[in-house]
C-alpha cells in the first residue's frame, strides 16, 4: 500500500513534468505583442503557449514576491526587476541556450545593466516613455489652438483640468511613474527618495484630482481612440496604438503622443524567468524566439514601442524607426529621465499617498467661490499676490468647544504625515510653499464650513485669503 502510494506519486510527478515540458507560460503587459507571433511560436517550437496579461508592475510584483506564480517568463520594468532580483525572485539566464543574444543592442544593454548588472537575469523586450496622449480637436476646442499640448500644465494645472474634465482625463494607475512626473514638474529630482520631497506632490495631485475621471493603465487606449476621453497620461506606444485605432475607425478622432516638454520618464521592460518557473527550458526557447530579429521587428511594428534588439532595427517600419516619439533623437533623449527603486520606507509612503490621491477623499465636491465651503472641498490659498499653496478639507462634525478652535483641533489631531493631520474621520493638510505655512481649521459656527488660517507672521489673521477652485464635477470613484 505504501509502496503503491509512492509509485502513484512518482507517476503523477512525471506526468506533471511532461505537461510542463510541453507548455510555456508567459505573463506580459497587455497590448504589447502582435498575437500572430504567439501562434508562430507554437508552430515553430511545438510548444503550447499560455499567454496572460497584466497592466501594472505592482500586480506582477505581488505575484513574484509571493512565489509560485506558475509563469515561465514575466516582464517587469527595470526598477521593479532590480528589487525582485534582490529578493531572489528570478533565476540567472543560461546564455548558452540563447544564441540570439548576439542580436541585442549594447547601448540598451548598458542602460538595463543599471537594474540587472551584466544583464544576468533578463533581456530587454521593449522600452518607451511616459507622456501625454491628446485628442487634438477636443483639447484645442477647450483650451485653444495655441496651448502647448506637450506640457504637464495641461494635466497638473487645475484651471486646465477643470476644462478638460468635460471631455475626460485618465491617469495611469502607476504611482512610481506619476509621482516622479509631478516632482519633475515642481523642479525637484524626479528620482528623489526623500519622503518629505515626495510629499509635495500630494498637493499638486489633489488640486487636479476632482477632474481625473479614472486611474487605469490600459483602458485609456480604447477610450482615447473612441473619443470617450480627450487626454491620458500614459505610455508612448499605447497612445500611438490609440492613434491608429482611431484612424482605422475613421471616427474623426485625431490622437497625438508627446513626451512631456518638462521631461519624461524613460523605462525598460525586461523579460525574466522566475526562480521557480515550471519550465525554464521552455522559457529559454521563448526568449530566444523573441530575440529573433524579424520577430522583434514584427512586435515593435505592431505595438509602436522601441526594442533593445539591434539586428531588428533595419526591419522596422519607417513610421516606427523614423518616429522620435518611439526612437528618440538626441534632443528628445536628453529630456528623458530614469528612476531607481524606492527603499521600503519610501515605497510605503508612496503607496499611502497614492491611496489617498486615488480615493480622492477630499475632492468630491468643488464649489465656485467663497470662504465657506462644503465638506470635501478643495481650497487654494493666496497671500494676496500669488498662489502659495493648496489644501484640502473634509468636514462633518460641528466643533462644540470652539473658544480656540486651532488649539482645540491640535489636541485631537494625529499627525499622519509631515504637514498632514487627521482626526478619526477627517484628514487635513497644511501645505507649505515659499515658506508660508497655511493652516486649516473647522469653523465652529457652521459645521459644514472651512476657514483658512494663514500662519505667516506677516499675514497672521483669521480667515486669511482662501478661495475655492471650481466649479467642478464630483470626482469619479
Ligand atoms: N501596453 C503595454 C504597456 C507597457 C508599459 N510598460 C510599462 C512600463 C512602466 N514603467
């Protein structure tokens, strides 16, 4: 009986091995390959290909760090790859099984070695930038023909976003890309790991939060192409695919992609083999297939992303190799920055900040004007000459003993982040800019009102100048 049981185990294990040997499981980004290549792989190799897709590095990372994903090939971006290599999530490549490695591009390999020294664990699949996709007609109609459609002002200035909200704006659900973008806009180092510096992005994002219809990292392709939205902060090739889908549909929608004039993130997506891949041999067969010059050219020609395969370059279509949005010229390249992985404490702060921004807790209703505003309003403040900051209030309870509301509030508030405070139900922000701190307190007379307390000694009086931005629409959840 025991012996029989043992024998059964061996039989099951053998058939599982046989099954894995015949199939390769690949987990890649959505809208990132010409599907004809998938059938070609099966025909050429006799292997069954199971091909799943994702649209977020964070989703992939959760699987990689948990282990047991069941995938043979996955495609993290450089910064995520680096962290996952350090966590032991990948196995080194067996380069003797990858003759097509000779097709790869040394310039790109030297860039990706920043994340994966010696490119020991990964090959570059594609690379690109994070920028802006615009519906030219709609944006010109709402902001004028002369507006700079490549500027971050379009999506980070509340006055512009208030208008664009009418036709729909999506942002990537990618905190490690949007936060560096806002830092770049603020003139900070986009690769800053300093949580106090990163905290500055929250006010900017909250200022435009009421006008962002959705945070999503793949829906924007069709939404732009169909004219359902008019602006997306997204990935280069995805937006170019939207451009083509609109042209094919002949629906009168004209989409263009720009790397941001202020500078854009450049990233690299790397194919790697999980440490516990069921079929590492099959994974190598897949990587070698992908590194074939013609296959890589076909992939890039289809998805409008640049690749790291030098031998494929002569096989690229003119509208790919000749488009500086895909293959940047020197000038464009100089305006691209890269980032490095956040250490754990910074990553936690970023994740929390992003959760607050996405949930839009404080930005559901925006009023037209006045010093008294309703719960969950967004306020901007001025020192009388220039805008000095943005803060947010979320109210609901009357404050009973209000002899000294600021002191009272201080006693009950819990610090949640530098310059941010919370009681049990609400979060308040003090945003500092140009060394002029601003305070927000709950009006004890009207439970549904906020007032500004400007603590700049030169302007230290209750009810300092606060006004609301708006009118706006309730933010999409
Ligand atoms: N639709 C494919 C998108 C691929 C984008 N890769 C994201 C890289 C981000 N750093």
